C-alpha cells in the first residue's frame, strides 16, 4: 500500500511538470514516504533527514516533504526534530501533495494531517490519482483503505483509519483502463480484501435498483442478494476476471477469518485469478491468537486452509508468522511449530515481534519475550518453514508452468526473472526475446527453497503495453 502511495506521489509530481532526478543532489523536491509498519522506521527517517540537512543548507530552494503513516503518527514531532522539513502530510491527503509543496514555498513549513478521508472525495483513494508506475505490464489497484479489525500488534487502524471500499464500478473502470494500456496483471490491494464491499452494501437501502446502485455494488450483488449486507470480494474477483486483456489477477491481503467458500469458489472459477493465497496465520497458539485479537483459532485456520486447498487446484499458500509476541510461552511456540508444519506453507514471512507505540501489545511490556529467546524461536521456525517450502518446490520439478517475465535477474546477468501463477520466482537462461511482460511456458528443472530454475519451452504472448501512463481513474458516476 505504501509503495502504491509512492507511485501516486510521483505521478502527481510528474503531472505537475517535474521529472525524476537521477540523484538527491540534483533534486528540487524530495519526498520521504514513510511506513511505520516496518521496524525502526523513525530511526531510518531521522537518519535520512539528518543527511538531507546539509543538502538543504547548500541548496535552500530544495523542498523536503515527509509523507506516509509515520508522518500521520508523529506529525509535529517531525518538524520539531528536523526544522528543514517543508511539508508533512499523512495517508489521507496524498492528493494534496503538490498543493502543499507550492503553498509552503510562500508560507513556510506546513503540516497537514487529516484524521479520516472525506468519503465523497474519490481522490482520497490512492488509485484515483495520476500514477508513475515502474513496470508497464503490471498494476496495483487499491480496492479499500483502512481496516476495521483490532489486531493488538498492528498500527494500521490508527494510521490508516476505518475500512472504506471504493465503488465497484470505479474499480472495474480502472482495470479496463489498465487493460487498454496493455497491463495484463492486476493486484487488488487492501488491508483485509475479503471484507471488501461490506460497507457499500450496508449503505444501500433503496428498493428500486438504479444505475448508481450498480456502480456502487456491481450487478452480481443486485441480481442475487439485494439488500443483504455482505462483502463483495467474490463478485469483484469474478467481474475483474472477465475483463479482456487481464491475464492474471492477484490480491493482498485476505484475513483468514473472512475467507469464505464463496471467495474460494470465485478463485477457482475465474481463470485469470492466480492460484496463490497469502493467508496470514501469525501464531499457532490459540491463547496468543486471542491476545492478538485475530478472530480465529488454529483449528479454524487449518479448516479454512483445507477448504481453500480442496476448492482450488494447485493452490500455493504463503503466510506471515510472528514469534515472541508478549506472553508467548515455550508451549505456545511449540504449537506454532506444529501448526506451521501441518499447514505445509509454500513460503512464510517470519518476524520477531517488535512493539509499535500506540498499540495494545506495546502496553504488555511486563510480558515481553527476551530477545535471545525470540531469536532462537525465530531460527527454529525458519527451519520448519524452509523445509516445507523446499518440499513444495521439489514437487514442481519436471512440471510445465506458465510464467510472466519480470526482467533481468539479480542472481546473474545471464538469467531472467519470471513469476509463476503460484507467485513463485523462476529463473530462466537469458534470451533477448524475453522482454518484461512476456508470457512463456517453461519446464521446471531445479528447485532450491526460495526460487525455481527452468528451461524455456515456448513464448505464449509478447508484451502488449504501448506507452507509459499517467492515468486518471474515473472520478465519479
Ligand atoms: S487485519 Fe489486523 S494486521 Fe491486518 S491491517 Fe487490520 S489490524 Fe492490522
């Protein structure tokens, strides 16, 4: 979400006539877009701002802005600690970036943080702004912002606000625009994508469907379940999947408690929806899951996982896991190991708990797990998940996969990086014809734990993109 916001800030600046600078020294405007989900965001921000202080002294016209969720959280503190910052703006007013920078030229430093987005203002959704994408064949589409859940370790609800879904018709228009420009892979973005649309159906009360209703909630819901409050994510997957030119649809992140059979069926029935599910487990201990406010037990998680695997052929499942959450005992940790082993994930992002000021978990200081224990648990868990990744990868050796070429591999200049439908990285021998955006069929030849190696069988489709954007998504009905 944060990277997508950065694309939008770049897009807005370009639309205003700026061009990308090759270095900080040559820039007229520098925007630091922060994300406080990551550990040490504040240290890194103040480090970067410290380095920019000298530059600003040498070049007084240089404008420095700090954006993103750390700006949302720390506000005045940023300008107090770094007086050379011209503008501080938050996550709900990305659309004002250019206006604020211009205003600060005449009025001096500005802080503008909005507590919530103005719902009627479609530009408050990052996807409704101009964009500067780094890749031509792939695009992100924000389907909702904010989160209504209350996971006790997470800062998102307080910095991104409550959950608000974008109108159904607006999303379809945006994806159609992307398809017209040659984009073939779409990633739907949200903090809890599978609750998308619940707020939209809640608001709809009229008995007679009209065009505005269709734009808000889509025709599938109106046909089937008029006036019933429910999420629309399954409808969205089906409708996006029908848009001509879109070959791959991905989404991040779903919440396990909201993964329904309807969504599993939509994934399985919609050819362009990739066979990959990122389902964050976080812990295998029921008492820790309850302390985290996750809303499911380990048994429930495994049940949902089983439903997804039996409903979607060749599904790859990845997850997030946290070790050392306050109060985590050896027994809790053993339960996480057991559930992780049973779940047989294709890959897992594992983290050591780190406290985020402002969250409930940060107040549980007396129960913090000591660092040495947390590191030991982290390493033990890594071994378990690496073992299952390796097994899952080995199963793919000899198979024929469809891959999308991403570009040169960092593993070596003689390799090309591609991605399978299951979201696995697969490296191929370099060939001039394999431009980014090309679809190809390959045979998997080797399988280390973090990527696959393969041989090209045939090129299926060449890139369709014609030009770089910027795009303006449809603003209103
Ligand atoms: S679902 Fe939980 S972890 Fe995810 S954004 Fe919402 S509060 Fe944070």
